[in-house]
C-alpha cells in the first residue's frame, strides 16, 4: 500500500463549462447546437453504462444482448443463419462465429444444421436466451420509465418526434453510420 492519499477522479466539466471552453477556442460555435449535441452524447454514454450494468447483473454481455435482440426481432421461431445475423449486426462472419460459439456454450442459442439444406446452419434462440431477453427488457423498461418520469406525455411525444427527425437526418447524410465492420466485444 502507498502512503499517498488517493486522488478523486477528475470531474467531467458541466455542459456550460464545456461549451464555454469550446467557444473560447472556436468562436464560430453555436452554443445551442453544441448543448443539444453534447447532452445527447452524454446521455447516450450514461444510458449505455446503465444498460451494461443491467446486462452484467443478468450474466450477459452487450454483444450477447445484440444477438438475442436480433433473433427476437426476426420473429418466431427466432431463427436466423449466422450470415444474416452478422449482416444485421454489422459484424464480420468470423466475429459472428465467435459470438455464436460463446452463446451456444452458455445455452442462450443453439446452432444446428437446417433440415431442408444440410449445408446451411441455423442459430435459434433457446428458452434460456428468451428468458434473459425478457428480463433485460423488464429492467430496461423500468430504467427508461424512471428516466422519463419528469416529462409530461406531450413532452415525451415532442422529444421522440424531434429525436426521430435528428436520426433521419444522420441516416440521410451518413447512410453508412448504422453498422459496424468489426466486433466490439
């Protein structure tokens, strides 16, 4: 042990402090635009940390959650080929294989040959995988309700509509920004 007292972690500047520093260095900055964009970035980071903690409590990673979610979104019987999973998640086939191997070992998915085409492999959500997905959804719903508790119903609608417009703008101007080409595990 060291005799040196531990220093607290440096504090992140407030949004106002950050914007003031940016304006000092870059005078053409629109502070309202920066406030919105910086607040969205910070909110996204903090929400990802909260979701990550919830998933860790369930014993699954964010990467595994993404696969479970993709299988559920495919609809019953919650089955896709590894290539389709990789495409939907923006992963390389090798990264997808690694993820499926891990998840099959944990009992979250099965990987079997397609009975109609023995060359094709099918990844299917197990009961355990669906249970984990449902519990993660319950935890996320509770967190999200708490997050939005101070907004009136009409404010939630307005915020949702505004965020969708921003998302559409990014998708229009940056069409390749939605996927990943490498695994982030």
